[in-house]
C-alpha cells in the first residue's frame, strides 16, 4: 500500500502512475498554471486514514459517552448530587464542539498530524489529572475542559482528512469512520465498568488516560495529502468533478503546468508540501473562508443549527418516556441498545448506498430524506404507548440517525469544496455545540412544565422538519435561479 | 391372670394422665407465653386459601402479637383436629390444641410477646399437618446491598454508604460495625480516622488515611426499638501499583508505536527527497517549459511536513 504512493524510482514509475489516480506532489511556483485538479486517491493509504479516524471517534465520542458511568462513583465520593456531576458531561461535549474551529485552524496552519498528536497529549493529561483529583471543581476543569479541548483538536482534523483522501467512496469512508462512536460505546461501556470494579474510579481514569493516548498513534499515521489535477475523464458526476476543478483555480495554490503533468508529476508526495495557504499570509484567510459567503453554506449552517437542536432530545428522553408509558426498565434499556446498534448499521450502509453512482448526484436529497424521516418519527412518538410500538421507532430513528451523521461531512464537502473542508467542518461542529448544550435542559423544562413528554418530542420533530425544509427551499430557489444550467454547477463567487 | 394384675395399674395411670391432658386442652386455648401488660397489642388474622401461605410482618417496636389462623378445612371436615404453633421450625411448647369445626372453619390463635431479636422469626400455625400459615416477623430490612467490593487506595479516603428504602420506615439511628475476626466491633465516630454522618435514611462512613489492614467487611446497622437489622459492604484497599501496570503497558505501547511511525515516515521522506533530486535534474534538461526554481524548491517544501 505504501509502495503505491511513494515509488523509489523516478520517472518510469511515475509515468504509469499518472494514468491512474495517484497523489502527486505539488510545487510552489511563480508562474501561473492551468492545472486541472488531481483527485483524491480513494483508497490505498486512505483506508489507513479511515481506520485512524475510526479510532479517533472511538477515543473521543465513545469515551465522552462513557463518562456518565463514573457519575455514581463521583456522587458517593464527593457527596454531590446528579446535576452537579452531569455538568462534567455537558462540559466535555460542549468544549469538544466549541473548540472545533480551533482544531481546523491548527490543521491548516501546521498539519493534521500535529493537531491530533497535541490533542491526544492534552486529553491524556486531562484524564491523568482527573484521576488524582480531590474535588469536583478540579474535575470540571481537567475532565471537562482540558479533555474536551484535547478531543476537539483531534476530532475535526481527522474527519476533514478523510474527506481529502476520498472522492468516489467518500460516503462509505465517512460511514465507516463515524461508526466508531457506536461501536466504541458498545465495547467501552462494559470495559469501563469493569475497570471501575477492579480499580475504582481513580484507577479507571488512569487506565483510560493511557487508552486515550492512542490518539497520538492515530495522529502519527495521519499523513497529509496534497491534491493535484488529473487530466483523465471519469464517470464522476459533475459536482464531484467540479470541485476537483475548483481546488486549483486559486493562483496561490500550488500548481503544475499541464504539459509536465504526465512526465514529472508522477511521484506521489510522501510528506506533502505545506498547505498552499501557509505560504501567503493575508490573502489565504479570504480564500480559506470564502465558503462563508456562499448562500448554499449559509442555508446549510442554518439547517445544522435546527438539526442539532432536535437530534439529541430523543436520546435523552426516550428511556424516561418509555418508563412513563409502562415499559419496564430492562426493556427501556434494551430500546437504547437497539438504537445504538442500528446507528452503526445506518452509518455504514447509508454511506455505502449514497456512494452508488445512481444515488451520488442525489446525496443532498438522501440527507434531506433521512432528516425528514427522523423528524416524522419524533412527531409520532407520543402516540406509541407500548414496547412493541417503540421498537420500530427505535430501529427507524437509529438507522436515520446513523445515516445523517455519516452524511454531514459529505454534504459539507459537496457544498464548500475540498479545499475549504477543514475550516467548514470546524464551523459546522461549532454550530452543533450550543444547541447540543441547550436543548436537553429546554426539553427537561418542557417536561416539568407540561407534565408530559409530548411537547419535547414535538419540539424535536419540528426542529428537524424545519432543518430539512430549509434545505429543500434553498435547493428549490437554486433550481429556479439556475434553470438553463445544470443544477450542480454552483459558482457564485 | 398375673399379667392383667401388672398391667391394670399401668393402664389406670395412663388413662388418668390422658384425662388430665384432655382436661387441660378442652377449654379455650390458653396463651403459651405469659404476656406482659406494658407492651401494645397487635392482631393479625389470615384466612388460608389452599394448603399454605406466607405472611410478612414488619415490626418496629416490641408488641404483644396475636396471630389468628383460619382454615376452611379439606373434604373430610372432621369435627376435631389438632393445631399447633411452630417457631423457626421448632414446636412452641404447650401450643398443641384441639381445634373444633365452627361455622365450617377451623380457627387457631396464638399470642406472642415479640420484643427483641430472638423473638423475631418465622411463626407458623399448623392444622393437623395438612395446612400451614407462616408469619415472617422481621424488622425493616436494608434494601440494595452492594455486592461488589468498594475499592480504594492506601492513603486515600473512602466513603461507604447504607440507605434505607423510601418505602420503609426511618430508623432511630445508624451504627457501624467492623468484623474483628470473631465478632462485630462497633466503630466509634470520635476516633480520628472514622467519620459517621447520619442522615435519617442514609448513613455515611468516611474512612481517612486508608491502610491495607482496613480491608474487610463493614456492617451498617439501622437501629429500631425492636432490633438492629444489618447490611454489609466489603472494602478492598489496594496499592497504586495495581492500575499502574496496565497504564504503563498501554503508555509504552503508545510511545513505541508513535516513535516507530514517525521514524519510518522520516526515513521514507529522506529517501524520497534523495530519489527525486536525481530525476529532477534530468527533467530540467528534457522539458523546456520547466522552471529552474521548481525542482530545487521542491525538496525543501516537501520535507517541511513531518
């Protein structure tokens, strides 16, 4: 696999390789180039990157979910109540998402590798300090903020890098990578419980801090990629081909004269040259953040805001709702397990599905449909009053939840293009943070005020339907404006 | 002739004894134990449907307990059967009485003074070995007993808790005991290392400066007027070495892997730099549009990312 990308020989190997889609290095040059973007490798080292991103998701998202197992121990040891200990989980989640732009900034300035390794060290230290902690306030800082910051520096860069390595199989790659949170929770939850039984919470946090150190290993494997143009025709749908073209329209970006592309550019880059924006100080801000002005991205971010507001509520309130309608505690816990497992299935299968050539042009449509289905499921929940009725809800909701989680980075990269994917993803996850933090307490307040779970689920469902409808309206407006041209060319700036 | 002379006095004795026994039990059933007048009384009646039944009674304070059993009888419906009481499977002395069939039912009644631990237990009324009602007398039991041991570290402090269910009555106070090999020894709160915080339904034992000898069973007792039901928790004190072993193992794995990967990447990049410098010189000659800066600039830019 490694030999594919880095041939020891020079020209002969490279000439054959330019016929296929391999990465080649880019050069900075003073002359203008008329390059056509060489597309991402779609395999090879890319699958190692997917594996690393999977581990990063396990070590960040799954570990965050396992923190709630510690709360009972903290409550006894520090003589605190549930609300005080639950702050730790909110702090980690919020910090991970809030500092996502910081992660993408670090990735653009230096490299993905550095960002993830630093993030791994930070979160490891955070958990180490937590294991020695003697007060709940120190836990808020070390286990909440420090660990959350470390996770933020790892999460966004690794996801962005997957997008840079894949084009044809992007949705499948993302599906596999994002399934880490589901599979990780499945495996880590009993493991963490066992650690607590054996070593108490201090020892468990100590071992967990070493486990989270594996983020550094994943970071070391995240080889940066440079994209270069490929003159070959492909059967890619135009929108994919188009952002291959988009990449290298900017003269600051490293390019190669097309005449030399077949002769000298066969050598794939092992260590990529610095990101083009790195060489220029002032103009790169505008080129990197140009996507902010795109109307597509603005409508997408608005829809993400509503989506994040609605999607976390069912996870928090499904079990209490099931208990309130008479489902037993074991069955209610089983519902959550079904949700978790089907989530993983949804991640991978939906990713594979939306990579099929027939569905690829309609990826945004598939994303909209999955959000619509989720919203409709939530609206129907108040009518489901038995375990037998709640099981299909758990299956459907879990499947489409996995589906949209795998598609978020794909849709984002479709809209903003590969060059701005890093910055855009940082912003997307930042937009998730505040609704994630605010919506469960608002849902709880609704339950307290009205005495039933119906308004909470209605809020969740409406929020998601709103998110889907914003995208439908935006797509509709777009279609009307650009009627003579095909829908997929979106070149506004 | 001689034999009947020996047996007849014996027979007379037997008859007189049995007559005496019969006369003792023909009247209303007397109480097997003498009740004290200071205790309150409580009556519990159970009608048996079927062959056996168990009734649980939770007692907080000493009482004079009157237990009444009623049995509808079987197909035979004999006019007189024998009934007696058992405590924890043993016969209660002087409790065996004949029971008459009244209104198609058999009634058996016993009065017991229940005032301490020994008098609590399983009282059963038995009808002629055919029907039985069990009365389980006990003080409120402490629910949710923690089966897994509490683990803590030498020098650290730990908190052991006991909680009485919200559905059960509140104890007067809580006591803590430590297993001393042979018996349970009460832990005194005033000693420096132990702190007891009682909170009506909950109690907390805080132990500071743990040592290995502190490992073992700890008992919390909920004090009621009648008895002190107990629950136990196991404490295990370990050294920091125990979790340190997996921690160091994983840390070593991480450091080795990171070093190996970075080293590998660095050597590969150096190899690539030397490999590319050679053909780039050729490229300069063959391609006319090639810029002089290009190939020479590339090795430095290429190596910037590690």
